[in-house]
C-alpha cells in the first residue's frame, strides 16, 4: 500500500497545542481523583509508521499519512465487492446507484450537522398565554417550613439532630424491615448515645405520619361497582388534582417549568422545523390557540398518563396495576430520570381475575369496563379545571390559571386497545382493519372522536343499535369510556410512540425471529461468539438464537450486532441475500432514527424512506416462507403514525415506557416486599406515603443546609461532561519499554515515540528530517506509567440534554489471570482518531486505529525531551492504523477497513490521547464460511478485513454513515 507524503507546509500535519488542560504541569498533584481533560481546539494528525523492531536501523519508517480528502473518490468498480452484492449489474446501473448513495449520504451529513447547531425560536404570538397572575403565594419551601414545628431553630425538625434524621432516612430509603430496625435500636445505649428521638420502628413511623407535612395526597380505597354485572372491586387512588398541584408546586422543578408552547427552527427564516420537548409539538400550540380564543391567560398542564400491569410476587401469583402521571411542563431530561421523582403514582387499578365469570368474552368485557370506570373515577376531578382553569402556584409562589388536560397516554399495545376501546389486532389510532395493516397503500383515516362519541351516546337508548354501531366502527361496546367527556382529550391521538414495546419488543423482536428462520442458528451463534469486545457490545456466550423471553435491553444489545452477523451469510437455495440485508438495514435505520432526541423534517423523511426501503425488500421473507402477511399492529403503528405522533408531541424519548417500568421497582416491587403479603395494597400505599415524605423532607433539609438559596440555584442541570476522563494514578506505575514491546504487542513503540517527540519539537521540519533525527534520538528513560483504561464522553446533541448517561470506555491491557487462575486474552480496543480536520459528524478527518498502549511520560524527563516553548500532551497512545475510510457498501451501508500495512509491517504511531474521538467496534468480514480458528480474543489480529459497526450506540450511528 503506497501512501503519498504529507506536504510539510500543511498545517494539519503538525502538532500545535494551546494552553489547556491537556498539558503537563510540574505542579500537578497526584491523587486518586479522576482527572477531566478538555480536548484542544485544533487536533493534529499523527505520524504513522510501519511496525518493526526498535533495534534495527532499517526499520522501514514511513512518512505521515495524508489527511482524508473532502469527499470520497473511490468508484464502485474500485471498491471491494460484497458477497451480498455480487450479482452482475451494468456499469451504468452501478454508477447510478453509487451517485444515489453518495447523494443520500451527503443529505444525511447535512441533517446531522444541522441538528447539532443552535435553534431559532418562534414564540406563541399571544402574550397572555402562560402569563402569571397578580396573586402570589408563599414559595414552596417557605410554606413547608411553616408547617414543621421547631424548624426555625432546628433544620432537621421534627428530628432532634442530623444523626437522628440520617438514621431515619437510611432506614426508609433502604427498605429496612420494621423488626430489623427495632432490633438495631434495642442495642443497649445506642439510642441515648446517638440522641435519637425514637426507640423502635413504631415510634419512627409515628413521627413520619404526624410530624412531617405531606407534599402529596394520601391514598384512599373506593369500591367500584358494575351494577349490570353485580361486580364490586377495590380501587386505590389519590386525588389527581392534589397530585397535579404537588408536581406543579415542587420547588425543584420551578426553575425548569415550561408554561407555553414554542416552535423551534434550525434557520433564521423559520422554514426548517424541529421537534424535541413536548412544548415544541403541534398539540400544545393547537390547544393553546383554542384556549386563548375562548379565555385569554391560560396555562396548559399537559397530563401524561401511563399504566402497565406487573408481577409483584413471581411465585405468589400476585400482580399490581399502577397508574402513573406526570406533566408535560416538566422538561423531558428531568422527567425521564427516576431520581428526580417527576412522576406520581395516581393509584393501583383493580387486578381481579374475575374467575367467577366463565364466559371468556364476557370476562374481557367486564375487565374493560372495570378499567374505564376506574379511570373515570380518577380523572373526574380534572373536568372542570380543564375547561375553566384553576389558579395554582408553582414552586416559586407565582400563580397562574392552569388547565390540566389529558394529552398523552403511554402504554404497550395490550393497554392501548383497552384504553382506546379498539379491537385487538386493529390499529388504536386509525381505522385500518387488521387484515389491511400490512398494506402501505390502504386509504386509512384517523379515528373520528366525535363520531365515536355519538355512538357512545346511544348506549342507554337502543342497545341493539349501539352494539351494531360499535361493530361497524370496530370498537368495543364499552359503557362510558373514561375519555368520552374529558375536555380537550382525543384518546386516539393521545397514544404515544414507545421505544421499548414498539421498536425493541415489537419490530426488532420480529426481525430477530425472521433471521433465525432464514439462516442456520449455529452459524449465527458462531459469528456472534467471535465478535471482538467493545464497551457498548454485549458478549453473548452461547450466541443469540438460544435466548428466550428477552428483555428490551437484550433486544437493544442484539440490534448493535445484528447487521454485522448476516452481511456475508449466504441464503439457502442460492437466493440472493441483497433484499434481506437491505430489509435489516432499513429497520435498524428506522429504530435508531426514531430514537433521536431531536427531529427535523429531514430526519422524519429519513424514517419514512427507511420504511419504504423495507417495504420494497420485505418480499424476501415471503420467498423464504417466513412470512405470508404483514398485518402486525406494532409495525403498522411505527410505519404509518410515528411521524404524526412526533410532530404532535415531540421526540420519542418524551414517552418511552422504559422510564415508567423503572418506577415499578419502587412503587410495586419494593412496596410489596415491605408488606407481610396479607392484604398488600393498604400496606403498600402507606409505605409509599412515608417514603415520599422522607424524600420531600430530605430536599427541604438540603435547601436549609445550603443556606436557603433561591430556586434558580436548586436542582441545576448537570454541567457538560469533559470529553476525556482519566484516573491520575496509572494502572501500572513503571513498565519497562521492552515489556511494552512484547506483552502489549507494541514492537515499534520506541521508534514511534521518538518520532513523535522529534515532530512535536520541530513542527516545521520535513518528514525526512524527522525520520533521520528520530533514529538518533535517545530516550532518557526505560520505564513508563501505563493506563489500562480511558473514558470518553461525546454528547450526541450538544444543545439538548443527552438521554444516555454513560461514558464510552476503551480498554487496553495484556493477557492476565483472573481470580480463578484462568488466563484471559489480551484486549486492545479499536478507536476513531481525529487526524486533524474531523468534524462532529461524518468520517472525513477520522481514521480507525487499534490502541496498544496508553501511557504518560515521566515528569522528570519532560524538560529533557521537549523544547521549552513546546507543551507536551499529558497522555499519549501508541496505535496501529487501519486503512482510510472509503465509500460504504451500497447494500448494507457499512464501511470497510483493513490493517494498514506496508512491506508486510503494520503502520503505527504515537498520538495524543485527546485525539481519540471515541471507541469504535469492528466486525470481522467473516465471508461465506467462518474461520473456526478465530476467537473474540484473537480475531482483531488474525482477521485482515473488517466492517465498521455504526450501530454500537446512537452517537456512533449519527457519526459514521
């Protein structure tokens, strides 16, 4: 592989560091605290070389590699061919396909860049919308303090001291049993020594029940009766209006509440619309317009509900049916964090199995009626405030006239048909019947709420006509659905996108089963077991085909590797795999695009194009006798209605039911575990009330300890995380260079480091001069501190809060033994390196490399090897290069790379660690027949050609395309 020389005058080929956190400073103190580094503004390319022995004078050093061109220039005929695209095509067709793919990729590049720039806001044109009233109430914390006796002198009141409070908080937060706590407090002298105000769990509960103010209403039990069936069930519920006041008036939400809608755009001309938080959707703007026309000065409180039945005791056969509520005024980056407690439990819906009803049809009808009469009971108090408004104070004491309106209902498909009354198998949003769900050309219309309300109105008048009208409208004959008279609510358009159940437990679940049927399971599992490790990739020890009852997270893990497992696999009966590969790629594209935290018209168009691509190629599953129809409700909903729902309510991460299911742990499972399993729900509700009091009192005490700061300083959004985070203490303090060359497989380490030092000191020197001086350079040390891990953070959309909260980690370590004495293979992760002009998205200016060593230089040696006017990077990495990016494959869209080799030796370099953009996962090009000698531990060394996996996480997907 012949690489041209870099022009010495090219500024991008020289290191030039400004003052920032990435330089050495002799005054730095070493400790065990993680150090966070900011990346330099200008990242410079490395000086690659071929790997060779450091003792040889003719080691085959090579000049620096050039920066990537601004646009790919490799033609399809020059690109390596894929097994999936090996069928013969004319040169004209190849050229047309290549130009179309290039145009699509450039369009995607423009979209990704646009989504990462500041937005322009169009405010709601009526000034009275969301405006505060002249009335003002006490701020929430001030009012809370007034209700706690003795709190003026003692911030921990009603507890005697900080220890007294901390022990109570610990016991309740960690679900310590009553007997265990009483036994602890019965230790002789413990209560007196700590100065506690309670001597057993009963006394502690009495303090919580009577002396701590309740921020949220108490639960009550009501009997719900169906007179026509003679059935009575118990419903545990709270006053929904008090719950709304509690959420709206919570002081930690006050600085972040949204009071009126906005339209956001990417351009100053207001032509390129974007959707992200709920207030940027069309629903809020439309509803605000209606209210302002009728009664100016309204503030809308969008109610978001979610329900999901869950088991609370696996071996006891008991379940709970919690109903949650939150408000769309709370931004989604706060709502989706369970620790923020932005949701409140409205009640436990009845879960009676109705075994006394033997007729299955009647049992389902009665269960549906119980659900709706329960929701009707819970939501009834919102009817008058929704129409006329109610004055409420937010946490800062400012009052507004608020209208609580049911906006969205997040649930899985089983609950969707119950909530809307749609027939099982039909779409709950439009009138498409089940046998036409798979027809993209079927002329479907959204369900007409007014027409259905007219049908419901005759339920008591002409029962036979009512049943016939329900049958024609394809709805269940439910008596008085809870939404039939809710002001402003359209239940059919309140169904929200659901990443967990519709994308992962729906589309992807079907896709995985189809692939299992199309290919030999043993071959899929063998490839899965030979994938190299990566921080974002789950290692399936036995493959993916033996797995059953997969969770949403496990399906998400499979989505990261699914395409790479099949791109080279041949289909039976010599069928071309092109359509199947394109189908898989199209559905994966849709799944990843649909999860963007911000959308514009182009991303919504891309989602529709991905679904069109699937429709054009899905016939392969029919040819393989895997599918004969496509009447799948979840597939229909995402294909036909996701765009509408995103434009109506904002991005899908506003309503992911995964956030609600996380709440099950506390409000259902932990609450049930705190009971004696006899008449659980009264005990569960009391446990929840006490825990909510403890949480609210803890927030109040933190406010007092902080000096009663203004609300603007409470609950601030987390600051941006640094792009590189390292521990100050290395994994190994002093590793001999000879050991690095052998155990870390860094054969060219010494020469590569010398070249880096020389080039860093002489940024204007020619390549030849650098190589000659490096050969004579003598390192003043023989050992180096080495790090086995580095953490990176790359927020995928910098101007919006990232829903992902984990670092990207690279591991670099030689083989070692575990605690059982087993030898673990070495791990040297692959990364994406900015070689000088890389931007936030796209592959231009980036190159793949494998990191063999992460190290720093001895501080005493810094003045000896670097010029005084040249600052050195704090951390360095020794890497082996892969070939530059070329055009991605036109069928599966993955980039190909291979080890960069010259004269049989791999090209290497030492680079600043901050030049590494993130980890990247490489999928071996397995070919039609798998090499059984490959393992997950050696495949990066033994395999020569790879695909770059763009599905490891959302940031990678938005960067590598």
